[in-house]
């Protein structure tokens, strides 16, 4: 074995000891722990993870704007860039620690979209082409994601009605979506929450019979493929308009059987069971967007029925009513939310 000995450490010219500025001292036996893990967990601009994005929507025509917020702070959203084209998104954005994917949507006057756009969350700018969903006329889907997979479930095909399709992509690559399996019942707007292994989809409506609301919660294991299984029942049947999660709890907010609602409900994702009451949004609304960090759930936009620019938030680990966070730049409905720090991402 080689032997390495150091008798002294000096400054550059050898005239004195080392000159170290800004020294931090500590006591104890634990030593210094050097940061570890993938650089994916640190933002390229030097900040920590916790950036949220909201994209697309209708105000009163379709728009392509993407805005960003820093979830740990309070304040208004600021410009990030643009989607490849404007469309109604209905909260169908999947995200990893680095990328946000915006899949499908509806273009008023032109019909449904199967396009998947992606952006790098730590940067700004326009979206890039990722591939296509495997249901060419999908609209009104739901989403869930972990650090590897982006998953879309449910939807509406005009004029045939609602579907039970689940499809997925690997977010670090590009390409078209693949079949995953089926939900327990065909429906549209099956809003998803997730931890790193499990996704749970809530509600909403089935078109056969016409506009029948459902209170379904069902779940999948994201690393596998296969059909969803029953999880429990929603707290309030019908429409959910915003969702987000920590690694423990899933939050659903707004909507309701009669359209607008201020209800916030929650589930414990690792167990099965019915949703419970969490508190109230700052206003009754529908067609908003949700995203989250591990600490906060954020709801942005929607309609009351007037278009809404308000962002509000709750602390996921507690229960209680939402508090004002700030505003998005353009009041709109049917937009999509994503973040680089939600409960589906490994810590």
C-alpha cells in the first residue's frame, strides 16, 4: 500500500499558514456530510427544487402561455415561455425533477390534440415536441407521474363518449405513449395524485349515460402495467378541478356534482379508503389547475363562472382552509399545472 504524508500546509508563497476566508466551525463527531445524489435534484439556476408551472387554457380564446411560480414563497406568477400552440389543457401535465410534459388538450374550432410538449423546468422558453398520445382524439384526461413515468388516464372522444384508457411515457426520453391498462370505469377528467409508487385517480363524469357523475377513486402501481383497482370513494362526487400531492397525502379541490365547489379533500395514498374533508378554497370554482411541492398544494385559475386569476394554497400535512398566494398573469380556465417537487418524485 502507498503511503502519503503531509508535514505542513502553507499559503501560496510558503511564508505562512493557509489563508481561509469565511470559515464555518462545528463541533461533534459526525464530520461533514457532502451533498450527494443526482444533479437532477438541484436546479440548474442554482436554486432548490420547488418551481411550479401553469400552462395553456382559455381566456376567452385558447392561449399558449406558460407561467412559473416559486411554491415556497408567496407572489404572482411570471412568464416562463410558450406551448407549441394554445389549447385547453384540463390539468394534464406530468413532471419529473427536470421536465414538464403537457399532453393532449382541445383547440376550440379545431378539435382534439394528441400532442405532447415538454419543457425543462429549471430554464425558461418555448416547449419542444416530445411525441404523441396513443389515443389520437383524447381530451379531458387525467394525469399522474413519478421520477420515471408520465401517465395519462381517462378522456373523452367526440362523439363516442368517455374512455377508460391509461397510457404512459418515459419522461427522460422522447417518443409516443404506450398502453398501460384500463381504469375501473370509463370517464373523463380522472384527476390523479401520487407518491413515488402509486397513483390514485378521482372522479369525474361518464358520458354513458350522459353526464352521470361518479365518486370513484381507483389506483395503479406506476412501475408496472395493468388495470386499475378500487381504492375507495371521493368525498364529493363528480368533478374535481385541481389536484396535487406530497409523498403521503393526495389533495383534490374544487368542482363538485353541481359544477362550482370550494371543497378540498384528501386521501392517504399508501392506504386504501375514502377521501376525507380537508377544508375550503378561497372561492367556489371549477376548471382550475393544481400542483404541489412536498409541503404545499397550489390551486391556480378557473371560473366562478367568471374567469379567475387567483392562486391559493394549503399546507398539505395539516387540514384547514386555503390562503391567498398571488395571481396568475391572465385569468383563465382549463389550464395545466406541474412542478419539480411533487410527491411522486424520489427525495
